[in-house]
């Protein structure tokens, strides 16, 4: 059975391609024309070239496939408002659904975000029933992903398509060539991280999310969402684990909330005046002090998602960075 993976050359997409091959699928990857896909070198995948914003190239990519996994997205958080984000994260999903209908795709798996559900505390973590509160972030990335999710659920409920949404938390793992989610780790290892904040996040190995996404081709209920996460950790706990894996001492100090808010406020103000993206905007500063905890139980039960210790995910990330000369 052939699966089309859109965005297969990113951090999560690379793991999804490998997991799909391991499960016996024939893999087709859609990439931008002229793009060099070094993270997939040596893999038995075929390529088709097109643009997510071009509906005709989406139709050509989907034709001849049995399943589709859409990993591609704009995760831009500055500027917080952008028409392009909506075109990539929402309008392209509409076109993909039409393509799936035309070519009788058996299952469409959309990679969403855990931010499409409200978060909670360690004792009361957010789950798939927790109402969306992401509008408070005032970010088109969060809003567009939530609207695409709502649209897909409506299409499933209307019997128009069979689809499942995977909602990852904060992913750590190999193939992070940006780096993307690994920016915090990279800053920690290079000694440029000024400290840690009072907040918490749910951390997950990207390879576990890949297993959930591929399993969702034949498992899970159409129209359902699955939070793909693992460990709820404070930033102090996460960085302590990372230092232990790297074999370096943990020397970071806690940054007071009032200081991180002040830096975020003035950074955002300067960014508006200069037009340059801030390293830490005010809304990012606010998120850094929140308890953003989630429960992954539904994905574990219905999609057989593994629970790899975050230390192993950090080690996988470090190993890949070393192999590709990101770290000495």
C-alpha cells in the first residue's frame, strides 16, 4: 500500500518516512522543486515535486496513493499574524481533503498540535476533551491549526472522508536540521542559554509520534484527535536530564517571572519598531511560565504509541547532531 507523506523531509516527517517503510508501506514523499533532501538519503522512497499552495500539484501527488500523511505546516510565531500561515496550515488542508475525496484515499492523517486543546497541571493535565484556549496566544499558527482540525472533524462527521488528527506536544529527536524544537537544547549545550523559567511542558520523542502517525493509517477512530505526548516536566527537570545525557554539569539558574516578562515586553516592542523577529517575544515569555501539561493516554491505548524516556530522545538528537557536525 502506498502512502504519500507531505513534509517528509522535516524532523518529524523523516521519522514518519522511516516508520512507514519499517511497517511495509511504499512511501512517496512530496517536496518542493529543487529541494535537497539529505535527511532521507539512502531510503527506498520515491519523490514527487510540488507546492503545498498549488492545488493541482497536490492532486498529482495524491493520485495513485492509498493513504496520505500531512506533516507540512508553517510553525512561524513571528510575526504572529500572517496570511501565508493560513494558506499553508488551513487552505492547503481543504485542497488535500478534496484530493483525498477524488482519489478515494482510505485514511488521511493530519499532524496538528497539542495547542489545539487546553493544557493543565501535573495533577490535572489537559486531554482531548479540554476546550481550546489557544486564542489567548494571538498567534495565527495556533489558530490556523485549530481551524484545520475543526474542519477535518466536520468532514469526517459528514461522512466525506476518513481522517485522524495527531496532536504532538514538544518533540525531541534526530533529523532536527534547523534546529527546530531542539533550539533550546542547542543553546544549553553551547552555553548560550541564560537560565530556565518556572514553566512546564510535555516532552515526547519524535519517533514515538511517528509510530502513532503511521499506526493511525489503520488504527484509531475517524474524526478523532490523539495527543501524542509523554513526560510532563518542568524546564529545570528537562535541562537537568539533558545535561546528564550530555555528561555536563547543570549550572543554570532560575529566571524570575517579572524579569522574563520584562525582557519579552521590550523585545516585542523593539521588534515592532525594527521589523526584526525577537528572540523572546512577550507571548513567548508568558508561555515559558505556564504549566502546559497533557495526558497521552488516549494515543497509547488506541494507537499503541510507545513511551520512550525523554533521555533516550535527547541522546538520539545529540547523536544525530554529532554525526552531522552540529556539535563538537
